[in-house]
């Protein structure tokens, strides 16, 4: 079993929809939680970074962390075709390397 | 551009050849990481440096792989006697003193034929 599980998709939604992306994890030592967006053949781009449980909002993006359930989510409001990409969740012990999920491919159709 | 820079962006090599990749981190960042990503998978950790010291290596980093970070600035990743299974995207990331938010380069895509 992988430390971080993520549904690979693809997830197809119409433009303007609310998108929900999720990851579960097994290592309770993870303290920092990140979401990256990756376009095809490009490097991952940091979208959201959160520490511990709770919500964080940045524009159309909201990240949620529930450490008691070992579950994190990324919500995208008013989705746009330009949001079409692979979304990677990543987690980190203090000061150590990132452990990634496998990524969810999102397609937003006009 | 003050982000993480990787060179080359693409490399095609014949099996058995050696290849070397370069990463230039964000200038004030003291930690530098190498990851490998295969198609349809998330990046997997290979190794990381704090300044010039290599502090951790993954079991994925076989004896054919070597990484250096002389003077704590840029880093190189060398793969000797490449195999077809080495075909992947090699990603470099750097973090600052707080060692939290990691910023990635655009990666080097290696194809071994």
C-alpha cells in the first residue's frame, strides 16, 4: 500500500463546475500538505501549502486538511479550461522530502 | 527568471551511455532535491542536499546514479551505463531555510533507446 493514495481519474467536468480532488495518507507524521498542478511535460507548480488541519483559501482554490481522518482535499471553484492539468498532492515530515500521490488528471470542458 | 532551472530539457541517449543533468536552484535556497517521475505517476524522491552535503539517498538511487552539489550552488545528477528503465522525467526542487515550500524546475526528460 502506498503512503499517499490519489484517484488517477481522469475527472471530466464542464466549465464553471466546482471540482473536488482528494488524497488519503497513512503516515501520521506528515505535517505539511501541498497541492501541485502539473501541465503535460512540465514541472509541478506549487498551488497551495498548508500546515496541520484546517482550511486555506487562495482565489478560486481552497485546501482542506483533516489530520484525524488522514484526508486532504483541494476544491476549485468556477473551473476553467486552463485548469485542465494533473493535480498532485504532496506531504512532508518536518524538513524532509515530499511524498507524492500519483496525481489526478482533470479535464475542464468549455 | 529566478526560478529553478534545469538543463537540458530533453535528452535522448543510447543504452549504456552516461548522461549528466544540471540543476540551478533558487539562489537563496540551501536545500536541493532530485526526484524522478515516470509517466502517469507522481514524483519519487531520489536524494537531497543541504548546501554541499548530501544528506539522504533513496533506495531508488542505484550505484549507477551519482549526485553532487559542489560549493552548495548548482547540482549535477549523473547516470552511468543507462538502461531503458531509466527513461523518466528528472525533476529538481529547492527550498529555503524553513524547508517547507518546494519549488520545482521544468525537469529533464530522459529517453534511453
